[in-house]
C-alpha cells in the first residue's frame, strides 16, 4: 500500500490518528489502528524508528516470556496491567510476530526472535507500517498538544518542530525516562500534566544499585551465583536468586535489577536499604563451618580454604578482614552491602511511575479528555526482567490502536 495522502488546510496537516513515538508501543498502536482502516501519522524525534528496541536483551530482544504470575507487572494499580494483558497476551504477541515473519526462540521461557537479533523485530514492525501506508515521520519532535477549540467533534492541534497537525485522535507513546539516549526523556510530561493528567513519581527501575562502602570496589568484576535478600529498615522485603555482578561503585545482575525499584523508592523515603547475599546458598551454616575448618587444616590458610568455594577476589577480601570461623560463616551467609543510591535513568532499563492508570480507561483512553490515548512505558506500569516490558508496550499499543479506530468507525 502506498503512503496515504494527508490533506493540508490552513497550513495544518489533517489526520485521523496522530501517534507520538515510534517505539514498540507507538508502532504497535499504528499497525492496529491502520489495520482497522484509520489514517495514521507517527511522529518520532529520533532519526530512525524503534531505536531502543535494538538495545533490548543485549541486542537479542527478549520480547515476551512463557511465564506470567502476579509479580511480573508493577505500579500503583498493577491490576490495570494484568487486565490489559488478558486482552493481548504472550501467545497473541508471538502469533503477531510470526504473522510478520518473525519466528520465535524459547530460551528457558524467555522469548526472542529465532535469529536472536533485535533488528528483525524493528524491521518487521517498520515493514508492516509501510505496507499499511502509515507515515512515520522521523527527526521530528512533538512540542505541544492542545484541544482544537474550533472542532466541535473534539480534535487536537499538535505542534512539532516541523509543522502543525489537526488530528481527530492522539495516542501518546513517548516512553518513560529510562535510557534517554534512545529518545525517552520525559520531555512531554509538562504537556501531559497540562492536559489534566497526574504523573506518578518516575524513578529508575531495573537499574544497578550503588554501594556505600568504597572497599567493595576491590571486588569489581566478580560475578557470583547467590541468594540476594533486599532489606528495608532491617526487614526482609524481597528475595531473588541468580548471578550478581560487582562493579567499581555499584552492584548489578538480574536479582539486583529486579529488586531495584523497591530499593530506589525506599531510599527516596529516607529508609535504610541493604542487600544481604548468601554467597554459598547450597550449604547450610553448620556444613559451611565444618568445610572451612577442615579446609584450613588441609590447606595453608583461610584465603586458600575460601578460594575453594568463592571467587578468588571475594576469598581474599573476606580472609583479609575476618579471621574467626564463626564470623566468616556469618559473613558468607549474610554478606551485607549497604545501598546509598542507584545508577540513574542513564543506566535504567525501565521507568517505575508514569501516567496514573486510574485516570485511564481499560481501552487506554484518557478519562479526562476524550480521544486522547496512552500506550507503553509512559503509563505507570513497569515489568520485571524477562520480556515483560516489551510485552506491556505491545499489549497497550494494540489496545489503544484498536480502540481508537473502533471509536472512529
Ligand atoms: C538497555 C535496555 C534493554 C532492555 N531490554 C529489554 C528486554 O530485553 N525485554 C523487555 O521486555 N524490555 C527491555 N527493555 C525495556 C523496553 O525497551 C521498554 O520498556 C520499551 O521500549 C518501552 O516502549 P515504548 O514504546 O513505551 O517507549 P520507547 O521504546 O522508549 O519509545 C518511545 C519513543 O518516543 C519517542 N519520543 C519521545 N518524546 C518524543 C517527542 N516529544 N516527539 C517525538 N517522539 C518522541 C522516543 O524518541 C522513542 O523512540 C530494555 C530497555 C533498555 C534501555
């Protein structure tokens, strides 16, 4: 299908549906609306569509997951996300991608494109947009959105740095604030508030956490498989198992990233935040004590004994500081790391917070302004690691795009 012709009146370009943001949510909304017969323009401030998708899953794009439970979506109204998910779930998304020519690969429940290249997801979405005649206008930034008072039907005037659009419906899919180099930086928040919407405080999530004790920088580069407990004001709040990574001034790895949203919110409230690592989760304390005592006798010292079960750097770090066996066991089973911050939106994969879901209908339409829709990370929904954030972007994009076109017909 050729690109649709858009009428220009009073120097304003007319269109039925204008979408801000050509990320996964915006492109999915565009495809859903156009498949239902709507004429669609997408405004994207970056030079290419789907810029962030290339970075997802370390370039492999983990776009959904086989496993869903009540812990995967977070936000002030998590039920909002679960209800939406039921309307466009993992199987629908896998089927949608398949229909666009992208077969999927299941790695321990994590779903990727079969060739494990994010590029194929972007190409498939962009190709489908072209096929449907959707006009994606890159390197164009949306600056303002106001209600078109001259339109009794209740349309909008959207101003960009290249022109003015008169449109019947607007879908806002500009992302949150995470990873601003990919275009999502909260630049539309002021306009969204001006349109009457509350934005739940946006914090970095899925983000490495900074530690207070600078001596831990000696462990930079260490990776260890452990059980990690998040302690807030000395009470266990959450726990995860898996590989954690020590860096120069922070700690990362999937377990830390998963719990980071709670740590960040607790720190903001002035609470004390600690991570407690069980560095040898496969041994109970008494067995560990016996093992260390025997190994010390058989080997030349504590360092060598610990080196049998811990990374060399960790063994050296502990053996230089602790000589008593009971103390060693305590520190290995409860290795405490005091957290005093996070690595910010630049290193975050997602945003916790966004447009308050209570002000949005189940069709992603504003309860305050008719014909204004939201999709993706701009909403107060964030997922855990594992493909849940892209699933949310596609789910909400599908619902918004479908609803906008049904309203029109
Ligand atoms: C490094 C990294 C790895 C990740 N890996 C995964 C993963 O493997 N699996 C997973 O599920 N999730 C992953 N995520 C999260 C996921 O990428 C996001 O949640 C998802 O891209 C959000 O989609 P979106 O369409 O809402 O927003 P975005 O993808 O952020 O797209 C928003 C678009 O809007 C544009 N825009 C913003 N303001 C304007 C404006 N004023 N005018 C015009 N255009 C504008 C932006 O340029 C951007 O292109 C990862 C994120 C990062 C940073």
